[in-house]
């Protein structure tokens, strides 16, 4: 993950523990591929892939092309000046 995102504030288990609290998540699948294929999505009954357009634009152009062309990619834009990282850091320190 660091190759694509840079420094990670929360480790895998901490990130995973947040997912059940998101209303759109039905199931957590461990060992998911970094670039899911349509076949993998079908096998796991996954409707959409959500990604940050700005961070991954270079990688998404090729890796997510089949998912995009199938209309199963949802792009999420980042808000300038907004970051979840300081909240994670301050919460994990206490």
C-alpha cells in the first residue's frame, strides 16, 4: 500500500476495524487484490470499486479501465485542506 499511498497512519487491523461502521459495507474480504478485476468482483458479489481520483489517477488509467468501462467505479474527490490523518494520529495516541 505504501507504494501507492505513501505513509500509512493506521496499520491494516486498525483500518479494517473502521470498516464495519460504514453503512455501505456489507462484508470485509481479507487479502483482496490491490487492483480488483471484474471477474474477482463477480466472484465476491461486489457492485462497485471506490477510489480517490487524485491519488491514483496514474494507476487507475490502466488498472481500473475494465471496472470503469463496466460502470462499476465510483470516483471520490479529496477536499483541499481536509485530512483524516491528524484525527487518526491524535486518537491512536490517547
